[in-house]
């Protein structure tokens, strides 16, 4: 989304039409992927992860610019990063739908700007925004608007400039993930749950556009810490047991199963809340919303044994693990370089890198 806005406000030179890395920046790490064309189709050229020291980024805000520049400079030297596409932190993005009246409307951007402060808690002059046209009738343009504080964009631009890395685009993390896990051209409505280390993103995509996002401070680390505390074992041992046992009850792991179920049920309740709200509340025009066809799980802890089955049974809906290769390679003919656990953590970076392949 912000890729378009970025180009509008900061035009991209034509020489940047070169292969780029998808860069997924979180508070804890940078995940990077470079996709290239080969005789067999799109292939992963390079990928990896670089840890970010604690305190440099918090909730998507850069707290230590010099520290972040050092991380990026090191990554540039190690991997040869020149051009990158970067995901923006969901916690800092405001996403909303707007019906903009056509009567007297000369400029869509100006029309949105006049309405902006009704939807976001910052002055319009302190925000950068982009929009998607969802539809229109005789009276209104139906828009989806995404806005982010200007200082957040500027702080990210600054660290890349000082690290001598060129940014080709900024984009919502949710849109990047959707590009990776939803088949190109599929216009159905899906809920995507990105179950990460320390947080979980819940997104709803319909007709190829992300129209709802929510971020929860619930992640796989929380589950590990619950096991660690309950059994008084090391974090490493707790992580090992979590992966071995998962949500699969047996005579040997009844207690671990109960601990994990308590943690996962917190996430399930939040997913259910958004799922029900979507289906029981009309849209801005008073119309029924399209039915969510299925829930797609991605993120580092989404492959927890029994997780998708638990959500599916308890929510009585179709839940499946994401296929992040759906728009990249045919996995029946070619085995990806990453295993499934790795690939699920790289969904955002893969979606960003796909922008270089006819997705603009």
C-alpha cells in the first residue's frame, strides 16, 4: 500500500528496476529474502535473519538510529544489499474505510486530508497516507485509507540513507503477507493470522485488498514462558517441549497440553472476537460483509502441532497452514530451499520480494 504512496511522494528512479531484497523488520530481527528469475521460474537466491539488539526498535519505533544503522550497514556488507523493499510496522499504521462524497470533489488526496483527523489521533499535516479505491456509486467513492505518522517514515528513510541502502518501496506488513499466501487473482475473503514470537497480527483480506488489521501482544514466546514457569525448566528446554508436544494430548504430556491450551485459548478468543464482529456487523454502507472463506495461519509458531486443527474444531471453520510458495514455485515439482517452519517466518519478506515480479 505505502509502496504507491512512497512513489507519489518520493518518486523512484528507473534504474531501481533491479532485483531487490524483501526486508521484514521487527523489534527483534531483520529477515531478508532475495528472489531471482531462473530458467525454472522464480527462485530464492539468498535469505537469512539478523538479530537486532534489544532496545533499538520498540513497537515499530526506532529508538536508537545509530544502532539500527550499524545493523543495516553490517547486513549490507555481509549480503551485498543495495535495493530493498521494506515492511512498515503494523502497530504504527492506521487503516480505515472512507466514503468520500463526489459532489464538489476536485482532488481525492485533498478530500481525504480534510477527513483524516476524524479517523486518526494525529494532525493531518503530521501524517503520510495512501488509499485504494474499493468501489464507487453516483454519490461516493469508497476508499480504504492507510495513514502513518510522518516521523515514522522519515526515521526509516534516514537509517537506510545513512546505511547507503536504497529503498524501492514501503508497504504494510499485512499486504506483503497477503501477496505471499493468497493466490494471485484470488478475490475471496480470508482472515490471515500471523502468529509470531512476541505478537500476532490478525488481517482480513477481501478482493485482494487488506481491509482490517489488528495486532495482539500474544506470541509463541508467551507459550514457552508459560511452560518454563510451570515446570521450572530453562527457556530452551521449554521451547523444545513445546515443539515436541504441541496441542496433542497423550498420557505423557497431559500437563504440557493443558498449559499450552490455556495460552492458545487466549489467542483463539481474540480471533473469534474479530471473526464474529466481521460477520455480525454491516459495512459502512449498511451491507452484509462477505463471508470469511477460511483462516490462513503463518508466522514462526503457526506450525505448532495441532494448532490449526484446534482452531478449526473450536471455531467450526476451515483453518489451514499458509503456503508461502503459492505465487512463487510449484512445490510438487520443486523443493524450496527453506523448510516449512522457516518459510512460515519469512512470509512478509517473501511477499515484499514478490513486488519485483509484475505485482506493481
